[in-house]
């Protein structure tokens, strides 16, 4: 018999879905020092000595705390701004914001919010996407109708585009003579107010201090993110573009270290912040790693190769966009990607590489292959993020190189109809976010929300991958559906694997963090179409139960 002075708690449940194939089911889990001490029946745990039996979950289901492998901390802080998206969305306080179905409705909500702002303060909206409005694009006149006296900025849902009013264009110095890729134009050659990708948006972001990044690391933003994560059953989440700001990171380290902060955060350093200078980024990353603790894990690097499919800024291979739109924008020039991948790879860093279009995916795979030829490295797990247009041959190449994919399954629901009709056409849309192809090729994969791009909610994401239903009810690529068990693995162990954390999270087994998601019903036994309706009832972080606050 093992004895220890440390306190042991045994949680009883109606059933425990462990996600550990060696022991898939249990009824009790013992916790000590924030980690899982034992899993099984009550009698199986007796040998660990005296323990407190906690039966608060006796009528409920426990599964591993859900792992969101691609989201961003601004999912909390974005709610300081005005939501103007097409789909209904619930805020951290439980309020349901109705989706807006016309440019006039967007302008109306902005005007309503404008009344409460101080003079001169910038009015900021988020979540907008013109692809749902019949081909018409918002221009500066739509936002001038909101206000000519204050700057107005509307961030698109993808975060790869924005619209601004005339006053903001003037203050940012963007005019007919501005020679920057991504500045959309009216027929007379003047800027329309739509700015595509970072180079075009930078003059605006410089003026307003890039609030879409800073709100995520504010005190309120971090606490709001914790609430959002807990409502989603998430106990481990990424911040997949982090600029490694000193004050923000210090705040992140302090708040996540609180006993009752409900989620572990895994940031990825933004290579873009360091202007293509990997040495500077690596030096900064080494410096800030001293902040790491059990609930903060710095060390990864994020590269962004192309843009957004629905924003027509992703780079796609022949035959191009289905509606004839010109090919997208390289966020990292093809001639620069090899050197960047090589530098981070040789330094032993794991890369998370944003590729939406299949041309960008091909470029990234080529770069990783060349880096491995120059510097062989086992178990690197470089992960293509989104990777929405990858075909079977690309997945086979990824598998042969030891790469992972984190597929943006939520796109099937939110933009699937637009991809079918406008961006990709029927055949390529049917193979978007191809979980089944990834599995057939042997690519380790996860699925994600990219919150705040779409709402944080892994069980909804699992529903998307299992059912592949668009918002109109079309099944988009039935052959790419995966089973419920595979989808649940993708939001637990699969996501943990892409973060090099599968030894710490993603399943309920001895030695791992005692992080659990509490449910009323077993998602593995639910009808596939019901996955999205299963609501978490609480979480446990490091063995500490945290109840959900009423909405």
C-alpha cells in the first residue's frame, strides 16, 4: 500500500470517458497534487491510501478537459468592441447578439454603439464578412454614414481584412497614390476603404494600437477569455499569435497562475512581429520562457504564409478561384519562407504555419522538407494550421515528413455554402478541411475554431467534422466525415499532440493534469447530429472543481 501525506481526492461519476484506448471507461478518478493518481473503479483506487470521496459528479459524465489547438486570447477582449457578424453569437455574459443580414443593419448597430463613445474615440466593430451579401462589398461611404466625425474601423471575421471610413483613411495616409498590395480601389482609383492583409492594414493598426491584439492580454480580456473557455469545456487553449509584449506576458503569467483561473494557455510567438528576423524572435522567446509554469507554456512560433479563402486573399493552385477572383496575397514572400522555416527548425522550435490555400500548403511542405534535408530532426510536429484545401497527395507528403494538420472544421458550417458557390466550386469545396483524408494518410490531426474568427466550442467543432453540414443544410463532402470517436479524439488527444502536450493533457490517465470537462451526457454515445447541443456544465483544472456562473 502506498502512503503519502499529500491530500487525495477521488471523484465519482456516472461514467468517465477517458480517451485512453488502453482504459476507455471508468467510474472514479483519484487526484493528488493537481495530477491524476489513478483511474478505474472505487476499489481499484483503495491502495493509494486515505482519500476524500467527492460525489458532486456522481450523476454526470467526465471527459478530459477539451483542448483548443488554434484560438486567440482576443476571443474574450473582442467583446469590448461591437459585434457586427452575420451569424448569431453569444457573449461571455451569456447575451445573444443577433446576426446582421444587411449593410444597413451593420451601420445601425454601429451608430447605436457610437452614441456612448467619448468624442474622438475610434469606433471599432468586428465579425463582419461581405461574402454573405450577394457580392456587394462594403466601402467607405457605408461607414461615413455611421460617422464622419470619428474614425470607424470594422474588422472582418477572418481578421485578414478590414473596412474603414474616409476619416480613418485620411488619418492613416492612405490615398489614391498609396502603392501597397491589398488597398482596394473604387472605379476612380481612390481607396474604397477595404484593406486586405497586414501590409494594407498596418497604417490603421499603427494609429489605433492594434487593439485586436492588446485586448487579449488586458486584465479584463484575459478574465473574459477564461469565462468563454470554461463555458466551452476547454481547459487548454492556444494564443496562436502572440507578440511577446513584456507587460502583456507578465500579466498573462500572473493571471494564469491563479488557482482558479480555468484554462492553461499555450501561446505561439508571432514571427511577423519580428519582421522576418528569426534571430530576434528566438532571442526574445528564450528570454520569456522563464515565465512558464504549469498553466503557461511559451515556446512555439507562428508563421502566416497566405490569407483568407473567403476574403480571396488565400493562395490557391490552378484553376484558381471559382468566381474568377485573382489569386490571393503572400503574407510571407515565397523567396523568404525557406530561410525562416530553416532558422526556426534548426533552433529546435515547433512551427505552426498558417496555410489556407493549397498553393500556400505546397510551399510550406516544400520548406519543411528542405529544412529536414539540411537538419534532420525527429518528432518536430510542425503543424499546418487551417490547411483547408490540402488534397490527398499533400497529406501523404505531410505524413512522410512527420508533420501535423489542424483543420478548420467550423468553416464547413459558417462558409461552406460560399465555398461551394463562390470560392472553390463544388468538387474542391467537398474536400475542404478533409479530416478523413488526413486520417487515411496517417497525418496526426486536430480540429479548431480559430476563435474569435468563429466561436470557441470544441463540441460544435466536432459536430462540424462529423456531420459536415453547411448553414443551409447541405452535406459538404460526405466521404470526408469522421466518426464521433475520431472527432472527440481530435479535440482532446489530437489537439494535445499538435502542442507537444499529449503527455500532459488530452486523456484521463495516470500522471497527466487533472483537467476534466463536466457534461450531463456522454458525447460518445450521443447521436452524431446532437454533438453541438451537448453543453458543458463545468470544468476541473488541476483537480480544482470550477462551477459555471449562471448566464
